[in-house]
């Protein structure tokens, strides 16, 4: 099976500060892979290195569907089919829900049938967004904004979806809904790279996981095994 | 086109009424001059809206671009004998090119860094036109600029100037509307709203920021050329830093991201300037007061004030109508 994404010995620096000390990971077709780790472990850095939003790769390679993408401009990486759903959501607060979603389809022909179908798909997935179609993005609740950010990423019709902390600042019941949606999105075959502080929720939906600590991968296993792993349970889930 | 007309019917009606009124007033040549200047400044304020209102890039150096348009159009005609209409177009193109060049470094800056760069740009242009005496005439400026000639129609009076300029303003507004409604406009708005997200959605942020600068500069350069041909005389004082502040004040006062806002802002501020001509020493102070007034009391400008007022009235009316309906229903039941 060919990997959708393959990272080989990636080093990343913010100026003088080394954030990643040579990490390697891969995502196969249709997989949900999660990156676990505390604050400052390098999870978000890994995502921004992949999408090219910050420059700082000092060594190593990133391959997307067999093609080397490090050094490529971020808008081109987005165009190749990597959608990055940002931490803190970053929706367009003054634009309406529908306008936000249509911005997601920026690189596609807005009048095509496919885009209309995808809009329907997003509205089916999150009926709440359909109800608030004309409302300004900034007036939505946190959970709705997360749905919007997810929906906007889906409108890119990506081949890989990267989610950064989708549960951040949301009530448990809302988190449940978001993760149900993530599961459903993945069932359509879309591979997902998930960064999440809520380790339990992440491992519930993921196939595999990598554990990051201060910029290095210290472990990787199937989600099932990680859920049982003593170290993980103690370090990240506060369980004995 | 139909949708455009129905959506902007009040703006258009207002425009037609204003045009009629102005045509009457313009019988006096002084009024005609003021009306022509309204149009010129409205083009500049509109160009700033493309840059600041839609793309979120601030410029306090547009007087520099205005100067480039004015001087290059005038010099092309006087020194090289280029027909005036062609000079006007070339002047606009030269300004667009210089705008794009300055945008390449400028587009990497945001907020106060960008505004400082643009202030510096305005100052540099001001210095150049002041001291490059052999070409620009230095502080004396350029005199005897010929009339604009539009396909044989010589614009040799302020009244004719006013008409031509307002027609050009209408074209500029239409172009702006077209750009904003297009994919390019979407990219501009996405960049203003959230640059990182825009990049993540596949928008080439740098390219569109430079494009916004070029479009804005082209419009301002065009206005500069019109100014030169209208007045027949230009000198550095028209293009100093205060002028850049005036342009920005016009936009903020009128209201950003609307068609009518910059036009109204330009008219109000210019009227103000004419009425209080005697206080010219304090002009900078007055603009600053205007800007504070806008920022504190109606941050969305006159147009924003009008819109929120309209929404409030509509709400009140619909409430009243509902109350009457409910009252009526109750009465019927009784």
C-alpha cells in the first residue's frame, strides 16, 4: 500500500530554536493517524511544516503522494490537496457561513456541480451550518465555528485532511459531535492527520498514533495498543 | 447588470440627482471646478478602498502615487508631445507599475510597519518632485499643461472637465464593483479577514496583495493625470503628506467596502476643506479630528451609520406592524 504522506527525518527550526529533531512518520490510504504529546512537543509544528505555512525545515523530506513537497509554497501545497484545519479555527469572521464555505472551494470552479454537491455534503454533515447559512462566521458559537472550519476544509476537496486541536475549548458534548463527524468524514475514504490534546477522544477514532516529546517521536503503535499503554495513560490521560 | 441596478438603486438614484444638481451648479466655473475635484478625489478614495477596505493594506503615501500620475501625464504631453488622452492612460500605467514595485516589499509588511513604509514612500516622491528641478520644475511645478483632448472633444472648461471626470469616476466604480465580485475580490477579502487561512485555502497571498496595490495605484495615477489636465498647473504642495492623510480620512469618513462611501467621503471632506480654507494651517489637525470622530462614533463611516440607522428603523417598523397585526387578530377574535 502506498503512503499518502511520508515524512523522513524532518528537522525544523524557528530561528535558533529547534522544534523538531528528525521525525519520521507516514499516513496510509484511508487512515486516521493521530499525533499525541504535551504542549511544545511539536505537534502543530509538524502540521505547519507539512502545509508549508512557516519556513524552517533544515533537513529531511516530506512526500505527498510520492512527490516531495518541502520548500513548495503553501498555496501550491493546498492546491495539491492538503487541507489544513487550523488550531483556533481561523474562520473569516465577517463573512457569512456560506461565503466561508465557498472560500474553501477557492481553487475550484465555483459554479461546478461538484462544488454544489460538496456544499450539500457539508450541510448534511453539519445541519447546524445550513440553519445559519447567512449568519456571519464571527457570530457562531465555538462548536459551530469548528464545524465551519471543518466544512471549509472539506470544500477544498482534499486528499489529506489535517486537523489541529478540533476539540479546543469546546464542551464535552460538542466534542463528541465533532469526533463523530471526523469518523464519518474518514469513512468516505479521506485520510486524516489529527493533532489533539484530548488523547482519549483522539485514540477512539484513530487507527494509529505517534507520541511526540520535545520534538522527537518517542513511540508509535496502533490506537488500540496506545489506549492500553501505561505510559500514555499516566502521562496524558491522568489515569493510574 | 439588472441585479446590480436593483441592488444599488438608491446609490444610483442619488448619483443621478447629484449629477443633475451639479450640472446646474456647474454653470458657475468655480463650482464646476469644485465638482470636478470631487470626482478626482472620489477616484482616489475609491482606489484606497480597494487596497485598505478590501485587502486590509493601509497606505498613508497615496499622495506620492497621485503625484506620479500627475507628473508623468503632464511631462509625457509637454516634453514628448504624446497626445493628452494617451498620456493620461500611460500615466496611470506608470503609476500602476511603480505601485506594484513598491508592493513587492510592502506586501510583506502589515499594519504600522506598512503605514510607515508608505509614509516614507510619499515623502520620497515629494522630495523628488521638489528637488529634481530640470524635470519637474522643482517647487515652481509645471505650468501650461495643455487641455485634455478626448477623441477631438477638448476639455477646455471646468464644466467640461467636471463632466468627463464624473464619467470616468462612474467607469472606475464599475471596474471596482467587477473586481470585488470576482475571484480576485474574494481573494482580497480572504487576505484581509485572515491571511493564514487564505494561504491555507490555496490563495497566493503575495500575488494578490501586489495586484491590489497595482489596481489601487492605477486608479490613483489616473486621478493624478486628470488633476494635471484639469488645473493646467501642478506643484509639489498638492502632493504632500497631509494630502495622503486627507485621502485616508475621506475613505474612513465615507465608509469602507462600499461603492458610495468613498465618493461621499471625498465630497464631504473637500467641501469642508473649501469652506474652512482660511484655517489651512490647521488642516492636519482638522483631519485628525475627523478621523477620531469617525473611529469613535461611527467606525463604519457615513454609509455604516446610514445602514445601521436603516436597520434600526426597519426593526422598529416591523415591530410596530407586528403589534398592529397581533392587536388586529385579537380584535377579530373578540
